[in-house]
């Protein structure tokens, strides 16, 4: 570590933005890494690991602090609370950092932030934890897995205790980045070889030949295959949307909540230069994210539009061969990538999200032409947002089930229920994700 004190100070500021001001973890961390991109690779790796680890284990870290500190975490000053949280994570999970360095750097940081009078308190608490850390036992699964109790209970009710704990453990496991090869630009084989030529570790995915897991790179923007549009960041589970949709050359595909555009780009790739994909989202900013990806990948058969998916667009009625409705959701399936979700999400929000999804579905389903396909998907593992809404579509909208098993990788077919599949972290090697496919009934 060339600049540990400075790196810890960056982490402190990033965590304060996320935990005390409520900003989104992936955006705040990305901005910080961009701002400090002149730092050594190992410093930026330290910043990433300490930020993400503190967020992932926050519930457990707070339990440890409450055990060793007379002042409970909720009563601490925000700066002190954050310094202690990130320091306890280092003590418990960053073996290469000496305990003495963790304690000393925490004290330095507190003094630098004008909390000299609390430096003794910080030092005492951290040294007590360091002495006892090897004997810590987390008997309660929600503390061991660092998951809100209501969330774990909900999963136990839906999937059983064993699966629920596997799901929780999966969010704490490290996973490489998954990318999808744009095969209209180059074959997956050629792309994989070019990645290896750059010294990047490449692993084949069991989900299909176009999907790769990569690690060992520094900045994604420095990866040649990413810069020239041969790969797009997309989880395996998300890439299944394009595969089960049956998109074929000449189709018109409408993606109603598209940003950052992974599924729309996949559809454009499947169209092989024909047809058209229209990618929509709510704001200029979100649409600009899609446009950046379109420009990078060089697709000519794509266009974008700013549009609120809850507002009906008469010009689009009955026009689309395929509609992708990957809708706003609780995001419970992607907490491994966005750990702050479990810290800010409230149980009562699930009900309002499920209602919003129904509102959007009742609008965007009208864009599907007779015989066309509607794909409803979410990145969550909540039955109310998933299976219950899929059942609602069949009951309330003019659609029938579109079987998807034949389009899935063989190892997933046993978990497919005719037209839908729920993917679970820890059970399946991917993010938590739900997909349901429907065909619009023909007009008699």
C-alpha cells in the first residue's frame, strides 16, 4: 500500500456519502475511483474492497461494535461510526492489514477530522475487538450473513431455511465480472482470445458461448474488447431475457425500461443488422447511458427515446414483435453488486413496487402486436414482485404462456415452470433474477 492513510480517508468520504447521505453505493464508488484514478492499482483495489466489504458486512460490524462499545452505534457521531465500521471490517476480513495499523490509522483519521477527544475511545474499542476477534461467534444467521432479519425470514418462507441461508451467503461471495460478446462484431472465440492477449483471465460461462467471466483487468475502459464494442457488461441471468424472447431477424423490439441497455443491445445483436430496437427510459440521463453503449458497440439498428413507462403512447399500440419489460424492482437479487440495497430497503416498499409494476405492465402490454411476445423480468427474488405479478398478467391481460424451457441452458430446465424461471444466488451461478414470457392472444 503506497498511501494507506489517504486511501482510508477516501473510503471514509465514500461511506459517509452512502450511509449518512443515502447516495447509491455503485455510483459514489465509481465517481471516487474516477476522481482518484491516478492512484496505484493496489490503492484503488484497497478502496474498492474496503468500501464494498464494509457495506456487505455492515449489520455484522454494527453487532460487533455494539458488543464492545458502551456507546451504541446508533448514538455515535457519523464520522466516528463510519471510522469504526470500516476499521472493524479490516480487523475481521483483511488479513494482510496488521491490527496495529488498523487501530493507528483509525486514530489518525479521527484526529484529522477534528475528533481528537475521541481518539482514545476509538483506540480502546478497536484494540478490544482485535484481542477477541478470533473468539467471535455469530449464532444468529442474520448477523452471520449480515442480512436484515425480515429479509431472511421472507426467503425462509418462500424457499426454506437451507436455501435462504445459501442465498444470503452468496451475496458475500466474490464473483468475477460477466460480459456478453457482441457476436455481430466478432465471434466469442476471437473476443476471448483478444482478452487473453491483454493478460485478462477468461472463464467460459455455463449459460452460453457468448458469455464470459473476466478478471485481472484494471479499468474496464482500458480493455480493448470493451472499448471497441465487442463486449458488454451483462450478468448471465439478464442475458437469458434475449434468449427466451425468440427475437429473430426483422423484428421490432421495444425495451421500455432500458438503461443501461444490456438487453436492448443483446436484441440488436440477435437481429444481425436487421429490424429495429427502440430503447426507452424515464430520464435524459438514463437514456444517455444507453446511447453511450450504442455508440461504443456501433449498432445501426437501435434508437432511443425518453419516455415514462407509466404513460401510454398511442403511436406504439400493437406495433412491437417483442416488448422487454424489465421493470423497477426491489433489486434483492443483485445485493452482491449493490450491498446498500439491504441497508435502505424497507419491507413495506415491496408492496408499492409490485403495484408500480402492474401499472407499467397494463400500459406497455398494449404495445405488443397480436402473436407478439412480452417478457416480464426483474432482478429480485420476491414472490410478490415476480410469480404473483406473472399470474396477474395471465388473469388480467390478453396473454397466454410462452414456454421457455427449450431456450434455456440444459442445467436450468429443471427449475423452469413452463413460461417462467426464478434464479437464486447460491442456488444458481448468477444474480437473482426472474423471467416470465407471454404471447399476446390473436384477435379472433
